[in-house]
């Protein structure tokens, strides 16, 4: 019997019954956690065993609002209490970024697998501490970059990796912006230097950097140069910025991220043989299917009065939303460790680390008046 | 009786009959001239009166191949002879760029209106000489950037200029590449330093720069910085390059142009309120209609599981291909001067000049190791 993901399949002896679901603890009741709560209800291998917040009342309100309450999760009035809950296998951690080092390392030390919101840390050194703690504890680490888990992403990978279809990738552009309101600009954690000091770079820019690294199969760029004229708020947090990334072989990528312009989620990949366009890569327009456009070996029609062939549109349906597929994939990895003596999958922390390293370089280039920053891989 | 383009309408006295067509001379039998010959046959206000080449045999072969011969154009064996033809009102000039100053100024001095292929000149100073000659002779100048004349472009302008729909434009990305073959890399005029020394920048980059300027209603950027690692051939001609343009108010544009990657023609405009995507802006996929996508005031759906509203697709049909519309517009302007004592329309040379000025700045930045180049407007 073959499995599409043999690395994470349980050994033959236990194939008889479905493994027990992974028991999640939701650690912090941020707005994004509502989406994850729903995803955990949808994902077949997950259950929400506990919710932890700074007060039990908050945890209860969250459980009520999200429909978790009827599943009777344990409600904890502190993060420590959640981490002390022996009925929790894994935590989902959507706290402000400045709290990630403290609580992700504490979670790992408590033997909990860690699904961590992005940006995973304020800098690569902080992330290294988190990953070291996960490594030492033998727990799975994954960042909560949902689009990685949509089947569209796998389909795009297949075409981008195919030399006949795409050839060698040479240029990548990514845009992620959304226009926030005055309330956000005043009060959201993502504009506060003590909470999410990376601002738009950490939030929207994370996805752009990930998209670019994804497009080149995670080869780190050699040099990063930030775009000039980033926009900052009065306390110095980035509201819009961008960068260009250069690889030794001549590949070039540019991204812009912003809290100040209309919702835009572009990834464009241009190779020697093909071009891929996706305009909703972070969150698909609709939940049940997602599309992208691929042009391959496009020529001018005779007399240059059109194209031949035309690009094709690929539509990829999905039974579960991408965040539920993320929870499912994470849960499989945790089950493999918990139930089958498997090891943590190293691919996910490696991708996270590279994303954070590039983000550090962008930040450094901005701080150094847009000078080039070399990355040692 | 109102006219959609009142500046170019003939005075009331001659409205009784259709003005005589503009009598074009095609000056040089480049491959692109075949497309223009067809456009002149399609455009209602144009006729091909003459073809000039370096030999009469070449001119005849071109006229035969393009179907012009049955209209019995005069065939000239030199450019001088064409310019001496009193039955020619205007020339279309698709010669290699290095010959533009000489022949466009000669055409103007001979009293011919000038429709000039892009890149219009090797540098802004050369273009200034051409425009001065046209100005002194009182002839119309227009560059042959065809997409400017597609009704899709007018529709996009309407939406981009609308503050409610697009808001303030903040980010523009443009890509234009096409993958050439070995024959092109060895022999095309666009890789020869003595013919089209600007290479991919002059050819594909022209369109990207024009798209960016178009998107900001032709406000010149303050600073231009070329992207690093341009690709050159063995004799130093650019095969791929790019740049980032900065405006004083924070607008940012990036473009990449190349002879080495798959056919790609993107213009993406992100404003505070809206986002426009077009992926075939230079030459529409098909001749009879062209589309673009516009998203305005896009929000995340509840729980961030989709978009609300979705972007809308705009399809703009056209009765004539864009190059015939260009010929028609140019012809109307010439008729207004020839038949109605009108003055040349200054909008077109002004746009050309700005495109060339930005191109100069990109070239200078590349030559100055990617340092910033300021543009004085």
C-alpha cells in the first residue's frame, strides 16, 4: 500500500486504526486564532484540547465565540498553565512577535510541538533560540504560513520545477499589501514597536519573502538591497517597504509590502521557458478552489499581432481550506513522532530560518541606508 | 455636432467630405514595418503612397510581401528619394536606432510628419535634436508605441485616474521579456552596438518605462537606480536589465526587461484604493478584444478566508487593431495640420521625451555601478 507522504505514514502495525488526533492548545486569543480554531475543527487529525489566555474569562469568551466550547476544551488563565497541561500535545502560538522567544522556547521545553505564527521572531538569532529549543526537545516546529499547504501550491511547484514548462527561474516579483484603517494604524499590535516591531515587513513582507524563496526552491539570495523610501509610523515601525534580492547566478527578485495600499497578493515568476502569475497567493479569492495562470513557450503570433499559445488557467479545488491542511500536515508530523517514534521533519524549520534570515537582511539594509547586505548561506 | 477629439476635428466648412487620407512613405523595410503596412491598409485615414529602401528591388519585394503592391505605391531605391517624393505627407521610420537622428531630422526638414519606431533615439540629446527638427518644420511627431492607442488603455486610464477606484498610485511593476533564439542573439540589430546599442533596454525596456510613466500620468520620477547584474552580450549590449524608479511623494516602480525569458508583458498598478493587473499590455493576447483585471477596495472576507469583493475582469473590444488605431490617430493629427491649418499635438513628443529621459537615467545608473541618478524635470 503506497502513501503520498510515506515519511509521515505510521508503520504497518498501526495502520489498522486511525491515530488519535493531535491535542492542540491554543496559546493566546489573537484574532488570527479564530481562523485557526476553525481549521482545527475542520482538520481530521486535530482536536482543540485547551485554550490558554491571560485570564480564564478571555479563554472562555474565545472558546465560545469560535464554537470550541461545545468540545469542552480545558480553559487556562495563563500560558504557564496551558504548557503544564499534560493533555496538550502541541501548541498554536499567535502571540505578538516580541513574546515568541519566551513562549515558544517554554513550549518546547514543556515537550509541546510548536506551530508558530509569523513573523516567527524579531530576528534570526531569536528564531535560532526557538529552533534550538525545539531541536533539544525533539518536538516538531512549523510556522503558520498557510498558503504553503494549499494543493494549488503543490501544483505550482510541479510546473515551476519542470524545466520544459518554466525553464530556469530568472525574475520573481511579489507584492502583498492591504489597506488598514485608522484604528489599526493607532492600535494594532503590528504598528507597536514593543509588540511587532517589524511592522509591515514582518507581517506582509514575510509572505513576499517566503514566496520568493519558494520560487527558487529555497536557495538563499547572495545579496539583499532594500528599496528606498520605506514608510514608517511616528514611532518608527515600518508601514511599507520592499527589497530586491540577487542570486549569484543572476536571478533577481523584488518585493513590496504595505499596510497602506489596496489588498494585493501577487507572485509572478518568469523563467526562460515559462511565466507563472498568481494574484491571491496568500489567501485565495475563494475557499473551495484557487487558480493561477501559466504561460509556457509563449511566442508572438505571425506579424506580432497576438500570442501563440495563450497562457492557460489552472484551477485547483480543495476539500479543506489551506489552514486546515496546514493543521493536518502538522498533526501528521506530530503523530509520527508521538505514536511511531519518528523524528521531527527538518524541512519546515529550515524554510522558516531562511525566511527570517532574508528578513533580517532587508531590515539591515533599511537601517544601513539601503546598502547591499550579503547573506552567507 | 460634438466630436470625441475636438482638438483634431476639421473646421465646420470641410466637414461635408471626408478628408483625403494621409499619404505615408514607409522608410525602411524592417520586419516590424510589415505590421505597420497592414495597419496602414486597415486605418481609414491612411494610404501607403511610397516605400523606400536601400534598393528598389528591396522596396518592391516588401510591397509585394505585404500586399501593398496592388495599391501601386511608388518604390524608391534610397531614403533620400523617398523624402524627395512630394506625394508623401508622412514617413514611418523603422530603421535601426543609430540611424534615427539622421533620417528623422532629414524627414522633418523635408516637411514630412514623423512616425518613429522606438526606441526613438540612443539618448535624450539625440531625441531632442529630432524633436527640434520636427518643431522647426511644424510637423507632427509620434513614436510608434502601439498599446497607447488600444481602447483598453483608455479604459484603464479612466479607472486608474479615478480616485474612488484606484486612489493614489503607490507601486507600479512592469515586466516585458521575450525569449529570443540563437539567430537573434547572433544577428538581430537589437544586439548590435552600432545599430541598436540600447539592446533589451531600448527594445523591451522602452515599454516598461512607458507603462510606468503612463501609470503616473507622466510625472517624471525623481531618482532612478538600475538593478544589479544586468546581462550583456560579448560586445556589451544589454540582453536583460531593470531599474527601480522613485518619486518624491514615495511612489515606487520597478521594471525588468529581457531577451532571455519567456514572453511576459505585465503592468501592475497598486493604489491606496485599487489594484490593476494586465498581463499582455504591449500586445494583447488576441486582436479583437483585450482585458485587464481591477480590484477596488478589496477586503478580507470574515475570518480572512477569502476576498470581498472579488476583482473584476474588464474586456474591451476593438474594431481595429491597436497599430491601426495608432496610424489613425497620427493621421488625424496630420490631416488637421495639412488640411485645416492646425498645429502639431505636443502631447506625443512630450511623452516620448520623458520616456527617453528615464531610459537615459537607467543607462547612466548601469554605467555608474548602479548608483542613484537624479532626474531634473
